[in-house]
C-alpha cells in the first residue's frame, strides 16, 4: 500500500482528520472524518471515499487528547497494513519565526506554545493535536503547517500598525490568517483560469471565521485580518474591525476585566451578537427576526468595503473568488456583495448563482466571479508530503 499521510485540524470543539495517499503529484483523499461536539455531545464521523458515511456517539467527557487517540485507534483498526508515513497539522499562528511548514521537534513545539496569547482560541488545540499525535506515533514525522505563513513577506505598509516602531520590531504587526485556504485557492485558480490567476484576485473566505485576501500573481499582497483573528470582517461570534477607543471605554468606564472583554469580542459578538439569533448564516437566512436581516446586511456591507479597499491596494481587480462555508453555499450573500460592486464591472448570472455554479458571473460582467471550494486538508497533506520527503511526483 502507498504511503498514508494523516492531517489533523484541531479546533475548539472538534478535531477534523483526513487520510491521503501519496500516490500522485497531488494527494488523493482516502478518508475524511471528525470528532465533533467536544465539551457537549461528542460524536465520531467517518466518510471513507466510495463508501457510506458512518457516525457514532462517544463518551460525554472527552478531551482533545482522547479524541485524537480515538482517531488513531480507528485508523489502525481500519488500515492495519498501512504505514502512516507522516502527520500534518494545521497550526493557526507561526509568528515571525515560521514562514513555511516545518518538522516539529521539541524546540519548535516550545516556540509554538509562546504564540498561544496571539491565538488563544485556536493555538492550544492545535498543539494538543501535535502532542497527541506524537504520543500515538512517536517515530512518525510531524509537520506543522501555518495559517499565517502564506502572508509572510507583505510590504511594511500592509504589515505595520501606526504605533512606535519598536512595537513593530517586537512583532506587533498584521499577520493575517486562513493562509492554507488562500494558498489552495491560488493553486486551484491557476487550473481554472490561468490567465486571470496571474493578475489581481480577491478571495473571500467566508465561514464562521471570515476574511479576504488580495493576490497578485498567486501571492498574498494584503489581507483583512491582522494581529489577531478578530480584525476585519464580522464573523460568527467575533466582532471584526472595531475602534480601539471603544475597547478602552469598556475597560475604563464599564469596568470590564480583560477576560470579560476577550469573551465579548471572541464569543458574544459578530453575527450572533448583532442578530441575537445565531452565529450560523443558515439560521439567519431562514429567520423572520429583523435583527437577523440587519446582521446579514452588516456582513455584506463590510465585505464590500474590504473588497473595495483591497482592490485599491492591488491596483485593480481581475477576478473575485468566493470560498468556505458561506462563500460556497450562500447565493444571498454572494448576490448582495456583487450587486453592490457593479461599479467595479461585476455582474452575476442569477441562475448560476442560485445553483452554486463554479462560474457565477454573467456574460456582461467584465470580471469573472468564481465559487471555488477550498480544501485546507489537501494543502496540509501536500506540504507534509514535501517536507517529510515523501514526494512521489517521479513515480
């Protein structure tokens, strides 16, 4: 059997995993699955390619480490003859030090722990995934793939905040996130539309976490997220862009503690806070509550503002791409965004948009508009194969 590569994507309440066979220039998916509902009602879901998906309940008190142990127990039972040749991990923050995927050793793991304050909702779980995998497969290479790495190399004007320069030197700057998704889309667009892919492209990664990225020649030039995963667009429960003076007011005049403020900004704001209904766009679109409509309108408004700003940064727009859960599945959001940007030369084909077609712009549109599914796991697998020395392009 060919080398198998495992990918792990550990979040706050789930651990996603996938198995890829390193049998072609691009990894071939064998299995996708997840342990979901951690902290509530955990369940184990597995989807083997070509077979019917299965799901089962797990014990209520399940930690990330135990969830990862369940995943590897299933892999070893399902593929007893297979060799797990490498394990790739999504790590949200790589700081200034890591601008490319790396093999994880003790020194690397210590450095990644130092970034926990920069991504408190994600980094601890990413590291739990690495530590659990090291325990289960101590002799298998572990590869860390960073969401920030794709954005390293931005110009000073796109990275800096207008604070004393010493803060910039210490690393208080705009990092950007969702880099694995943007890297995948950049590669995919070269196949879909190689001519426009080399020009100015804006990718809208719209999900529970949301951001935009401006590409030029397939490289990240600027992005809406900054020092943390709070900046830019409003998200499911995160606030997006906010006046720092308001934060000072909440601390000084409202008497909030830093912990309370963090909880407000990360978990009580965004679409949930504005609507009072849900963080889930599907629930908002089906709701009759006026505040749900207001939250949707605000989300669309901020996306249009960010697209206009990023278009200015890259000197014009050659293609627009929607991706991630909302971007791939919400005709209403896509229509609202594009209808507000007709002055850029964008126009939708309403029928194609309603069908979630891959190309949803009309024949009158000067700029193509794509709906392109992202695949962060495949991008992690690709990096892992390369870094672990499993490249099979010559086979």
